[in-house]
C-alpha cells in the first residue's frame, strides 16, 4: 500500500513539475508581431488620410521603443485564449477575401478611438498568406488601445507606385505593378499588445 502511495506521489509530482516547466517556457517565449512585416526603414504617425506628424529624432526613438513593446509572451496569449499569432487575411461576411481599391486605400484614416502608423520600406517586400501574394513597400497599421490585452490590429500593405499611376495594364507584372484603376489589396489581422504603443503615440 505504501508503495502505491509513493508511486502516486511521484506521478503527481512529475505532472506538477511538467506543468510548471511548461508555464515557465511559455512565459519566456515571446511573439514579436511586427517580425512578419519587418525590414521597414521609417514609421510615420498618420493624423488623417493625408497628413503625417512631423518626424523628429525624439519621436523616432519613442516609436522604436514602443513598437518593441508590442510583443507578448505565449503564456499571456494562452491565458487570454488566443492561440493564433500569424497574420490572417480579412474576409467579408460571405467568407471571401475583402479587397480595398486605390480610393479606399487613400481614404484610410484613424478614427476617434484608433491610431494609424505608416511603415515605409526601402525595397519591395513580398508576403504570402491565406492564398494571396502581396508585394508592398508601404503598410498602414490601424489599432485601438488594448488596455493590457492582446488585440487584433489591421494591416494594409501596398505598393506606392500603384497609387495614382497612368498604367493601362489590368494584370500585375512580375514587380507587382498594375494600373491604379485595377489595383486592389487585401488587409490582414495581426495580434498585438498595443497599450504601450498607443500611449506613446498619444504623447508625440
């Protein structure tokens, strides 16, 4: 009888130790959301669809630090019941990929409860997600205040050369260039811890 009790205690202790180890590992493993869209050279704060806040050395440093704080631990996500960390293509009510036209891209603007950042890339980047391939050298990210929670933000990557051009091509070439009247892009949802970023941008 004593042997059975000892075995039970050993098994229970092993299970508890395994759980503690898993919790510790997940607490130290971080997800960096912007790694999916890394390589940008500059970040601007959009105050409307057309205007950016003036860039200063102080603002640049503050943004860099705040973007670094958008990462979160796997344990944090698990506790909130969020297990998908990769970007996901936004779909419409019928389950089809929702695309934005050039006019819709140009009219993107923050609301009273959101902020917007515009990321500038020095060269064309490519991302393949959800069955679509997107080439981009600009990306607009809209987000709300997360209040310490991990929330979805909206990412809109696009090619600047496809905005207001005079090209007549209705199909993109190997570089992704196409006539503006035919150009459309999908948007992506990305999980992020926005609290520190929101506070930093608010104070710029």
